[in-house]
C-alpha cells in the first residue's frame, strides 16, 4: 500500500519542515506502508522552494512541483494530485494545523467501505479567528443548500481518499477547481473523523477577505445553478409584487376618484430596491457567462514550471 501526501505550499518556509518530519515519523510506525510527499510551490514569495530543495536532496520520497504563477490553493492541490501515484491520497496544509498524529484514524474509514474521509473539527474549538470561523459556518450552510452536502458532514482541509476518486477529480479540466465540490459529486461514501485542529506553527492565514469571497463565489457558480434559479425566483416575486401594487392603485383610484396619490419617497425606495435586485441578478448571470468565456478560452488550471525528484529512484525512508 502506497500513500501520496499532497501539500500546497505558500508562505511556509518556517513551517514546512516540521510538517515533513512529522509525516516521516508517523509513517515509520507502519513500515509496511510506502509513501511519497508531493509539495506544490504556488509561487510563494518567501524561500520555501529553497527549503524544499535542501530537504529533497537527502529525502528521495519528497517530490517538488513549482508552479509558474500563483494559481490558488485548490489549483495547487490539483497539480499535485495529477502527479500522485499512491493508492490512497492525503491532502493537508503546510502550516502544521492538520493533526498528523491522527493520520491512522483518518485513514481507518478507507479500510472499510468509505471512499473519502474528512477530519471533523468543531467550529467552536477551531484554532482560527472569529472571522474565519464565521466564514466557515456560512460556507458550510451554503454548501448544504447549493451543493447538496449532508448537514452532518464537515468538510475540512485534512482529507484522505482512494485513487479512483483522484482519477474522477482529475477529469475536471476547467479553471477554478473546487476540491470539496469535486469530491461531493464523485461519491456519497464520505466519512467524518472527529478531531481537533492545531494552532498554526507560524504566521497567519494567507486568505484575505477578497480571496475568501472569490473562493466562496467559485464554489457555488462552478458546481451549482441554484443561484440562477434563486435570481429567477426573486425576479418573479418582485414582478408579482409590483403588478399587484399597480392593480391596487388602479382600483383605489377608480373607487376613490378624489384620492390624492402621494408617496414620492416610497416610490423611489421601490425603484431603488427593484433596480438593485436587477443589478444583482445581472451580476450573477455575468459571473456564469464570464466562467463560460474563460473555459472556452481554455484557461489553464495551473502551469507547472518545473518538477524535482519524480524521476529519482526512491530510497527507503
């Protein structure tokens, strides 16, 4: 049995080595398993690539992928996955937050009848800022609504899955991949393993509000048409309200010819509200059209500049 660990790297020159060492120590507990570690440098602005090169010189199981520019975490995960050859694949972060000491617990469901296994962190116990925790809550709720995720399933960044799932994920060739959505559409046999995440070894999250908003938008426009259906429903509802209001005004004027129709402020409020809804719906439609345009232009998910250690004969760890 061979395991492939895939780790996207960004601003982790001070944290990646402890993560690599922890994987090495954990795998030493079960020598019957072989493994490889595929690290993907997502054009990190620090010296993480040099750190990886130095470590790979004496550890043949460490593979390095260098992307030509910053494509984002999920694209980097796809790049590493495309080169993985293990029977089971494990995704984890480069900051030490994923509890590698619970690796065997994470893999246990795969030995049964499950295809995918997620670490399950309690929102209340997450070692993240209030902003990130609330963002996770919102994303979780929206995934239940738009992507059909079971309400009791928690999806995190510490994931294990089987090779046939990896092949199915790699069939997705369009830009802006979203790993959770790809996993959800590949299988229903997904397990949760309760555990606590850890405090990151150094630094802070590289996800800014803009990046989180972009990921949020990508998650629900790439794998669901429900936002379009909601926009259609809202448009029909506001049109119906406007029509009924118009009928009411006409009837009122016919029954009370002397009535003075006032309400400039309410009229302007209605116009601004309806105008805002129209612009929002056009924005949703534009998001979908933009993604179609980008896909038709064959924009790449990622571009690999170079790789290291993939053709080197792997020695015993």
